[in-house]
């Protein structure tokens, strides 16, 4: 763990993303980064992370001493992350990435690496419903029992649907939340979630979800 670099990333994060005619840090602010820090520290040393959607999260995981596999779409973003890794003195050898849309590359990766297992999955990529649910399915499959799944962007309707389903599942338990980001622990060994929703989704607390959807 490189605490000074983690603190530097908190205080002065690089603007790795470009949208709406502006360079941006991305969606993870200090409360979300603190959640990531708690999650990683709670899992122990030298953990394996898989993320869909790379950027500041990649640097933060590396600063926290994790080994990271990122699924990302943009070669230019991959180059900026590579430069930032050097600038912040992070270990480049601990970062692996796969370019392409995660809904296609993640299943292919697991098919080719059926033994792949990780301690933490961050789902923070595309928001199309098929992307979110594919990221979840393959993220869940690669996550060890007791590992953590972090979902960012609960304000997106696709992520909110997944969040409602996870809240109804006996296979995971919610352990932490920071605004629009939530952490679940995987309670089971199973690689696929199977038939896991036991509650009628309509019975779930919508107010709670609406509140998080408005959080930033
Ligand atoms: C809000 S950003 C967050 C990224 C990162 N976790 C961070 O902390 O900066 C979401 C990223 O997901 C990427 N993305 C969108 N659709 C994707 C897909 N289908 N597969 C992988 N990444 C995708 C976007 O290009 C964008 O860089």
C-alpha cells in the first residue's frame, strides 16, 4: 500500500476522461474513494481486482497495493492511464487490461481463463442494461466467496435495477455505501447466481433507492 500516493490521488486526481467538451476526473469523488479504500484494506494484502471501466479507480487500486485487470474501450484512455501510472510512481507490472466492450471481452476472457478468480470486482463501465448485467454475471463468476462487488452509478436506471435485485438476493449482503456507490459481499461459492431473487421486487424499498439515485 502506498498511502502518500493514495492521499495524492484523493487531493489531486488526474483528469483522465473527456466528455461534454471537458476533461474530467470521472465519477469517483472522495466518499467513493474512501469506500474503495475500506473495501481493499478489509480484504488484506495484494488482492486481485477486476474492473469494468478504467480510470482513477485503476490508479487508486494500484496505490492500495492491488493487482488490477481492467476492461476498457478506449485506447487513448489506456495510454493516459499508463502515463499516469508512471507519473504517480505506481507499479505498471501490476496492471493488465483488455480493450473492447466489456460485455464481449469479459465473457471471452473468462472462457479463456476459466480458473480466473479475484477478491474484488468494480462495475463502473457502460450503463446499457445488457452491459451492466453481463458485467455483473461475469464479475460474480470470477469473484471468490467472501470477495466484494462494488457497483458505481446507482443513479443509472440499469444499475438501480441490478441494485434492487442484489438487495433481494441471499447470495450477497450489502456491507457499505457511499452516495451512488455500494459494496456487496459474495456469501456463496457458486460461480453463477442462478435463481437467486427470492423477494418480489415490488416489495423492495424504493425510497432508499430513490435517495441513492439522487446522491452524488
Ligand atoms: C464513469 S467512467 C469511470 C471509469 C473509472 N472507474 C474511473 O474511476 O475513472 C466509465 C467508463 O466506462 C467506459 N465504458 C463505457 N461503456 C463500456 C463498455 N461497454 N465496456 C467497458 N467500458 C465501457 C467509458 O468509456 C468510461 O471510460
